[in-house]
C-alpha cells in the first residue's frame, strides 16, 4: 500500500516567556520599550488591602546588534544557486520557533473582532523582515561574502535602497509562521498538543520568514535580513536614538508620512545571500505561452480521424461510404460535439444495430439454450460487468452509456484500444489491484469485527439488561453515573437531587441486598418480607432513610475532671459524689486488705469485686446525673 504523507501544522506566531503577558495597551503611546505591570499583594486576612506594583520593560529590537548565523537552518534558494524557478517565494528558516517574534515590541491582535463575535489574536508582526532586491534596485551595498560579517568595529554592513523597492510592513504579520511537522492521526492538532511538541520535541518545529516578491527570469537577486523596527535599525547602524524613536515605530513606511518613493533608506543587514533566476520553463511560463498571444483557431479536423464502415464484415450489413468521425481526447473547438460522433443515417443506424445484436448476443443465447457443444466466438460487449448485462437488448438508447458504447462503431474502436492497453499492462494492473485489495481486506475485517461486536452487544443487552428491574440496573451501573450525561447534568447529579439517598448506592448497602448474601437469607428465614423496588419507592417518598444514631462519648476520668471549676469552687453534686466514691473505695480496699492478711478467699473476692464496681460505676453515675 502507498505510504501516507505526514501532516504539517502551521501557527501564525509563537512566543514564550513573560512576553506573552503583553497586551495592546501596554505598548501604546510613546514608550521606548514594551512594558507590562507586575503587582504583589501584601494584604492580610481581615485587613486593609495592600499591594505594590512595578512596570517591567522588555528587551526589544533596539538591544539587538546582530544575530548568530547558526540560528538559520536553511535558505531558499541556496546561496549562489542558479537556474532557480521564478514561481516560488524566497524564505529563511530558523531552528528556534519563537525567533521571528522574540523581540517584537507589540501584542498580538485579531483580524476583526466584536464583543458579539470575538476573534483570536492571530496577527503579530515579526521584528525581522526579509527583502529581496535585484542588482538595479540596490543603491549601495558593500561587496561582502555570504552571511553577516561586519567591519572591525562590529558594525553590520549597511544597505541603501529606495523606499519604493521595500515591502509594506503593515502586512509583515502574514509572511512569518511556525511549522510543526510529522503530525500523525493519533496526535490531534489541539493547542495543548502543539505546545507540548514544541517544548518536548523541538526538532519537529521551525519558524519561517518569507518575502512576497515576484521574481523575474534571467535576473540575479540578493536577499537581505533586516530589522523591521526603527530602534533596531539604529542599533544595527550604531546610531543614537531620539525622542521620536518609540518602541513600535517601523524602519520604513508606505503611508503618506513618506510620500516620496525615492527616499533612500539605510538598513543594517543581519544576513544576506544571492541567487540567480533561470530561464523560463516553469509551469506558469508555459501556461502564459498558451494564452499570450491568444491561440489561433484550429481546424475542425484536428483531434479526429475518419472511420470508414462501408464493409464491417461478420455478416453485418454494408453501410454508406461516408466516413464516421473517430475523435480523440483533445479536439478542436470547431469540431463536432462528442455526442454527434455516433450519429449517421437513421435508417442505417437501426439496421446496423439489429444486425449487431444478433452477433454479440450469440454467446449468451447459446448459454441460455444449454447447448455446450457449440463453441461461439463473438465481438465483446464492452462494460458488461459494470452494467451487469450479458446481451444487448431492445432498441438503441441514445443516452444510455452501455447501448451507446456497444452500438456506435467509433466508440467500439476506442473501447477496443482501451482493452488492448489493459492486456499489455495486465501484470502491473493486477499488482496495483492486489495492493488496493490489501487495504480493502483490512477494512472488511474491521467491518466484520464491528458487526460481530454490535450483534453480541445487542444480544447481551436484550438478555441481561432489559430483563433487569430499575433498582438492579441502577445498582449495576453506579460506577458509570458520574461519566454518563443525562442532559444537562450527569446521572449522579440527577440522583443527588432526587429523594433517593446516596447511601443506598454505596458498597455496604449493595452488599447487604445481594441475593447471595447471608444477611438477606437470614431476613428470609425470619419470615420477614424483603422490600422490592426500594429505589422506586424511595423516589416516590414511600421509603425514607433514618438519621444515624448518636454515638455517646465514653465516660472517662478525663471527662470528669473537666467539670471542676477553674476558680477553685466545687459543685455540691460533685462533693456528694466524691465523698461517696471515696468511702466506697476505702471500704472495698479495707475488705481486700483483710482478705489478703487472713488469707480468706471469699473476703478477698468481695473486696476485689466492690473495688472494681466502685471504680467503674461511680463515674458513670456522676456523668448520667450531671448531663456530662
């Protein structure tokens, strides 16, 4: 099977870092740099709001005095390339996706936006511009080799060119983009996927800057990479800035502020290369030769030949000596229309069609009669398999392709030539057919598996799900309630808004109501009837869940000590209880000691029992009487 080409995804611009915080208002006005405000909040809870802010300025084209040529991946055309086709735009590619917009002192803007229909900010001009000039358009440029080599003082080479030969910088946003390659079907072209690829697989992304210049044949051109902003222009030329050099001022303009195209602009050159456009021979030039000057009218005989059918053989009737037009794929506009090539004398046409039917229908007739002893060879019926016909029946139908193809002698000749081509190329055609069948077999296998899955799913649904009552079905599908929508919310949200308690769908309750559980069997043995359709009845309000029982605190000595008052006072009830408990504890201790001394077992038992009883019961009695 043929290999599928990888997908390419394009972005109108790309920036990283704090430059993405720029907004349109942050670069408006007469500032020399793009700025944005940073705020720090010092406010404390329940106190007056306190915050501090500071404006940060970003580096722009005015801080760039040159670029590293290693950032350039490729140029088209290559340096000193000859015989270049003129119908492609020159461009330069960078290995850093954000490079053309890294120092742009502007914020991205949408094409057209309204409050009712906001548009994404897809327009951001690059801080660089690629211009292409022929030798006659360059006013002055030093003879340097390819690249951006400056003089010993580090100054970039200076280009002097008239304003009329420079592109319109108001459209520069359209001539730069980012390309992400090898986007497969398993990678959706979402914003998150594209950003992840640029961050984790930077080798798949590049940026490209193009020049919208129409190139003329047999002309030598030089491409220049120059700054697009005025501060970048002066920085490259080592000139001082003045008050009018704002951050967003362009290196040149096509507006009325510079009405004279003869104004010479001085530009520093970051990088440059040259190439030669070749002779005419591309597709565009060939088409122009066909239409300019206008073509002459060809005679009606161009693209057609005369076909003589006066002696057709095979027992067919002799026809007129007049020739019938046999036309090719390309004919003169003056030629007869294609639907006229099958027309001749009407009476002869009907006579020929009737005789031809008797000849071409002979094999089908003998097969129908079942006489296998007769071997018949007859002219073929072209297109019989596509039309699902094995004979030519009825009267000739002018607008029916099967009748027209097999009854008109010129079309039968063309079909015979096509058959000859197929016979000569049958090996290659069969190999190509098998390549297509491989994909068809895979598709058919997938369809068969999908059909089988559909049949099995329907069977399981009818057998196992339709027979269930609603309570059991809701219990079984509980894990999916938060994932299935029941417009506009999920099933879980709908149940939470209903009288059905969420506890009846949790694991403990579902375990208790299972048919095989011992708890449910025990209820049946006790003669109690287990409620059916409890979810339905709970939804109608017939069943309600009771509140959980209150868990009382343990009666401990620690809780008793909390009843002591911090000012030293002791409640009277506590005094009575304390005297009683100390007395009971003392008597129990004396009884236990007497038993140990006299070694009388029953005395020891009474002492131990009463001592333990006083230690356990007396705190409880105090808590109960004092509502602890």
